């Protein structure tokens, strides 16, 4: 107390009188009070800004975490889309390769079809060349009438109604002769109807009919010998045509040799023929000579059937290929569309991912800046708090000094 009194006493000496000293002290107290208020305002401002910055950092931290989580989800979605796209492209390429293979097959079938058509036309020309123009015109006229008038019960030429082994071609052809091109019909009424239409329309051509209802035959007891074979037994045909087959071939035996043919013709009263086409009539006539097998009618018919069946098979296969191509084209169209959609989705996902990634980076930069700013604010806050403490201490001392002054002045 004595030290403070001495200090105050020395300070009294600086003023002319007590009043001036009191005025100075009052002025100092006011100055301290004003500075203190300003510091308190600044501190509150800094505290508010510090809290706002801290909250902003917290919000950005949560936002970054959420966005990183979204980025991971987006990344997984991109990976799934990439996998789905890769699988779709593999499937698309497989279907494209399948389509190329079908194109090749279709091209091959087209070439094969053209070849088969040419061969069929050639076989037909060859077959038609073995018979007179009149017969050909007659057969053409019948086929046209049947198609236009939708007449049923017309089975076509005899040559189209049976098959046999190639080794019997010559014997069968010589036996039947031009009768191979006789037209098999169900009844004589059908034959009369066709003839009437031909005459009415003045359609040229020679026609002969084998009406099944008018062909009478008897079952024949053929001789059993290794030297002879009933010709009709070597023919393959539908039993519907049995009357026609029996009428044309039923009374003919195929014999091992001309001598045997003569013997059986005489003893069995049947027409006999060798595999080379030499004939012995049951009436005794003998007919023979060279037969050109290259112009075989049955061989031409066989070739016609072969290429006709081949053409039908190839047309069926070609149609099957075309149908399959349509299905593949439809499937490929869907796959191409799917690939395009996935590629678009992939691009969009990547763009979104990069954009969100950039947003996270920007938020990270902003967070660092705010953290530095927070550090600055914290230092400023500590400085202001220090200043306030000092101000308050000085203000307290000043208040104490005023009290001493009162005591000294009254001493």
C-alpha cells in the first residue's frame, strides 16, 4: 500500500491541481472502456465467423464423404456397365459372324439352286427328246388343262408311276415303248373330259389314256425258274396303278438269254425279253438289235427325279436359311441397339463420374482454404482474448487507482 501511495503521490506532482488529475483519470477510464467494448465486439465477430467457418468445414466434410460414397457407387455402376457392354459386344459379334456364315450359305445355295435348275431343265429336255413332238404337246396340253380346270384323277404319264433297277431299264423301255408316255387316269370319264376340252380349244398333241377302271387283268401263274423273272415283279409302284402295270408289263418275262426267251415264249405263251432288249413274242416274232443306253428314257426320268428332288431340298434349305437370316437380323438389330444404349450410358456415367470427382476435388480445396482461414481466425480469437484480458486487468488497476486518489486527497 505504501508503494502504491508513493506512486500515486508522485503522480499527483504531475498535475497542477487535484481536479486536473481527476479529469485525466476519468478520461483514461473512458478510453479503456471504449477499447474494451470494441475488442469485445471484435471477439464476438471472430467467434461467430470461427463457428460459421467450423460449421462450413463440417458441412463440406460430410458433403465430401457423401459424394465419395456416390463416386464409389457410380464407379461400381460403370464397372457393371462395362461388363454388360463387353458381353453385349461379344454376343453382337457372335451374331454378326453367324449372319456372315448364313450369307455364305445362302450364296452357296443360290449357286447350287441355279445349277440344279439347269440340270433339271437339261434332264427334262433330254427326256422330251426321247419322244415325238406330238406326245410332248399332248402331255403339255393335259397338264395345262388339269391346272386350269382343277381336274382330279389324272396321275400323269406311265413313266412317272414306277421305278426299277437300272439293269432292267433296257428291257422295260423296249417292252413298253411309247406306252411309257400314256396318261394314267382314274376313269374313262376323266379321259373323255380332257379330250373334249382339247378338241374344244383345238389343242394340238397326241394323247393316249390308261383308265384304271377299264383295265382288266388276270392274276398270272408265272413259271418258277432262275432263268426267268416276271417283269412286273421288278417294278416299284403304288398299288393304285396295278391295273396299268399288269396291262403293260404283266405278260412279259425277263430271260437270261435269247434261247431261253424263245423257249419260254413258246411253252408259256408269254412275251419274253433279254436284258439287252432282244424280244421274242408269244406269237413267235423275234425283235432285236443295238439299243443306245445313252438315250435311255428311264435314265432321263431318273435324272429328272433326282434333280427335281435335289432342287426341292435345296429350295427348302435355302428358305430355311433365309428364315434364319431374318431371325438373326432381328436379333442383331436388338443387340446393336442394346450396345448403342450401353455405350451412351457408359459415356454418361463417365461424364457424371468425372464431374462429381471434380466437385469433390474442388470441395477438398475449399475445405483446406477454410481450415487455413479457421486457423487464422483462431489465432485472431486468441489475440483478442489476450487483449481483452489485458484491458480488463488495466481497467481494474485504474479503478483501484481512483480509490487511492480519494484516500490520499483526504489524508
